[in-house]
C-alpha cells in the first residue's frame, strides 16, 4: 500500500514539536522554574538527566512494540503520554513529582522522537527510505532554531507554567491526532516481503533482531553510536565555555557555536543531494571521520585562530550526518525486518552515554582545571567511535 502523501509532512511536524518541546525547551524553562520554586540548578537538571536515562532504557522495548504493533499505536500513545505529563508538570510544586514527570517524559521521548519515526520511514518506503529519513532530520535539526526563541517569547508572555500548558495542548491536539490518523496501523507484511528479497549473505529474516545482535558488526556499531552520543552531548554543554577558555570573547564564542546548527542542516542537505551517487555505508564512513578532524582543528587553533570556524563548519556537518548514519546503517547491515527493535537496541546505549557526557565533562574539568582536558576526552571518544564504525563495516560480511 502506497503511504499517504501527508505522512512525511505530518511526521516532520510532530518531530519538530516533540524535539522542540521535550528536548530543547528545558534550557529556556529551567531558569524561571528554578526562580519560582527555589530549586538549585543541580536539582532541576537532575530531572532532565533522569529523562535521558529513561529514554535510553526505553528504546529497546519501544522498538519491539513498534515491530509488533506498528507505529500508529506507539507514537499516538507517546504523544498522549507527553501531553498528559506536561499538564501535570504545569501544576507541580513538588520536587519528587517533578522528577516523576520527567522520568515519564523520558519514556515519551523514546516513543515520539527519531527512532520510531525512522522505523516508520523504513516501513513506508522500503528500499527508498534514505531520502525520507533525510527530510525528517531536517525538521529535527530546526527544532532548536524554532523552539528556543518560541519558548522565550511564551515564557515572557505566559510564564513557564503557561508555556508548558501550550506545549501539552499541542501534543494532545496536534501530534496525537496526526499520529493516529496518518501512521500505518500495522506493518502489513511489507518488511517481511522486503527481507525475503535480501541477499543470502545478509542476516536471515527469522528472529532478525536477535540474530542482528549476534552479528559480528552489531556491537562495534553499538559502541560507535554510544561513543558519539557521549562526545556530542559533552560538547553541547561545554562548547561555549571551552571556546572562551581558548581565547575567544563571549560574543565570538557564541558566534562560532551558532554556526554549528546551520552546518548540521547543510550536512543533511548534502546527503540528500548525494543520496543517488554515494551509498549509505560510504557516506557513513566519511561522516564519522569528520568529527575527529573537527576536534583536531579546534585543538590546533592556538597556532591558527582561523581554524575556529573550520571546526564549527566541520563539526556541524558531521553532527548533522551522524543522525542519518544512525538511521540508515542498521538497514544496510542487518536488513529491514525487525528494524525498530534493532534500532532500539542500538540507540539505548547511545542515549545513556548522552546522559553521562555532560557530567563526565564537568568531572574532568574539575580534576584538571582546563578545558583542553575535556577536549582531549571528547577527541578520544570520537576517534574511538569512528574506529568502531569502520570495524563494523569491515566485519559486516563475516
């Protein structure tokens, strides 16, 4: 059955809303809610870190649910869950309830963000999923650009509680209906049909998720995704003070960091343009190499200050491509059957590592009192991530 023409635009919109309201908006909400409720930054950020941990732990079970029941039920339930929890959040004054809400929102992230949406694209466009996935990542890449200023405006006009109520309403009355009306109710056998046509050298179709985890390429790939998750989350929280510690003014540091976002979009556009000319695994092998190159450029800025902008451009492009790599590589290595489960098992360690990254970076900074130590930690992680990815490609035919 041909997917609805509205499927891709609808999922792009729900991804924009979900990433913006669940992942990015917290940075703008944290200050006002701390001021009102008299909570410390550590208390508030602890709840957000808990959400990331629950997101990681929920990824594999969510993948299994999608493979068994399809995306309509799972993503619709996720939007309803997020909307209801945001309603509770808008009226909470209890720190324990605050943590409980964010724990639930972590599970909601697993139900509504990239992994389930990518699974829907693999199902809806068998053999032609790369371009739709790339278009979805463009929407996700715009989430911070849209929701940081939007949240600021809403907080100024409605306060943080009113802003959360607006986001709860959008999940309940926009995202949930779109998921229910436009997503396929079940897989309808398409993945199995595609799997039957796959090469005999690929992982067999029966028990695909279990067999994928036993494949020689699986664990190097999982390690690669976890290493990149750790490194990119560390950089997300430390990049601006790191740039200032390396001699940039606050305004200059902000300008350099601001370049990363547009370069993510540029990297994803480049993938869309090259999708017909460069195979996904070749793109992946090149994309993972961009991250060590970018951080080496940042390390060398003491000798050549112009490399600050080379770092931002290269790092942003690599960051944008990595999202597509995480979505397309499992299909290329393990096939389409059981994709959501396999993707969930691969993304779980990555999200957990993402939650640990900022804390580990802060610990290293406290120990060594210089951001060069943090930079070297991140450089080591992305180098290990690139090496693990290349190892997974080398082992794919074993």
